[in-house]
């Protein structure tokens, strides 16, 4: 037995002893993450139980106590009698249009700023970033006055234009880091083969940015779906109200149907929750890739 074998055998017990603190650290980390996950799920469980109670049970029973009867009729009531089906469809198509236009415009702007050379590109990017510093509440009166002159009050276009304007800066900022990290060799080879700028963007650059586009879509969808201020200010007709404002139908001057409100809130979070579960991996990938430049 030579000296190297003896040193190797003596080193092995030390390596094994060092694994114990590492395992304890991972165990503690998993315990903390599990506790955080449970805390995140508890509000959803509370809302589900809330939606299956009547107004008396909401105040008489403990928050996580099961009612004597699961009142699934609350969901039927809000969907048929409370016009929630109309508000739900309004939220779907207004959100879809605003998200599609915002992400498309942000992709074009980010491509022009990061992949093309022109004199005012830094100034243009700065103008978009200024939009991040404008508070939403400070624009309500000017926007209301503008939309009144354009006859867009009680029209869904007032919501779509507002969502695009306020979401465009943050969407561009999300995409910037990812576009800067894209390799230029593929684009240069395509240009040498005679590819035009428009085809370069549509056929090469845009497919490579699918992960960050997915991230931008989810972030925009969450904001547009949950938005309340613009809908409450610009829309008063039931024809174009969305879910966030429609929940007020169950709040009366003297009585409030709390079970129906819970059912409406539960319906409103399901699309966003489902989309986040299905696309969570792409969201993390897009954020991680977009956070590194170069």
C-alpha cells in the first residue's frame, strides 16, 4: 500500500462528515419553501370555502370551517343571474386584444432599439422608460377628458388603449435584457443570404424570444385581468364591464351576498391561475434569461 492510497482512505471519512451540514442545510431550505408554499395556498383554500357559504355562515363559522352544505349554487347564481358570464367574456377578449397588441409593439420596439443602428434609438428608449415613472392615478382626469372628446367613454377601446400605454414600458424593459443576450451570428448569416429586416424579425428573432414573450404575456395578462381603476372610471354600461367591476353587483345598500362575491372572485382567478401553472417553466426561463446582458 503506497502513500497515495493511505491519504485517499484518510480523506474519505472527512468528506462524509462534511455532507451532514450540507444535508441539514437542504432540509432546512426545503422546510422553509414548503412553509411558504402552504402560506401561498391558504388564501386560495379560504376563498374556495368562502364561496361555498351563505352570508350568515361567512360570519358565524371559522374561516377554514366547512359549511353544513356546500353551496355550489352560488356559482350558478353568479353565472346566470349576476351577468358574470358577460363580464367574464368581456375580461377575456379585452385582455387578449390588449396583451396581443402590447407584446407585438414591445417586440418591434425592442428589436429596433437593440438590433438596429439609428441616431435616436437611445432617446426613444428613454422616452418609453419615462412611462414607468408616471403614476396611473395622475392620468385619470386627463384620460377621461381625452376619451370624452373622442367619444370613447363607455367603449372598450378606452380600456385597451390605456392598458397598452401603461404596459408597454414595462414590457419593453422585460424584453431588453433578453434581446441584448441574443447572438448576432445567426442574424448576420441571414442578412448575408439576402434576408430582409422584416423577415429577419418574423422568422428568426421572434422565434428565438418565445420564452421572454411568454413571460411578457403572463405579466400583461395578470395586470389587465385584475385592473379596476380604468374600468370603474371609463365604463358605466353593463355591456362592457369586466369581472373586477361586476363583483359590485352583489353589494347592495342594505344587504350583501358574500357567497356570491366569493364565487365571483374564485371564477376570476381561475384563468390566471391555470395559465401560470401551465406556463410557469417558460416564465422562469424568460425572467432568468432576460436578467443577464451579454
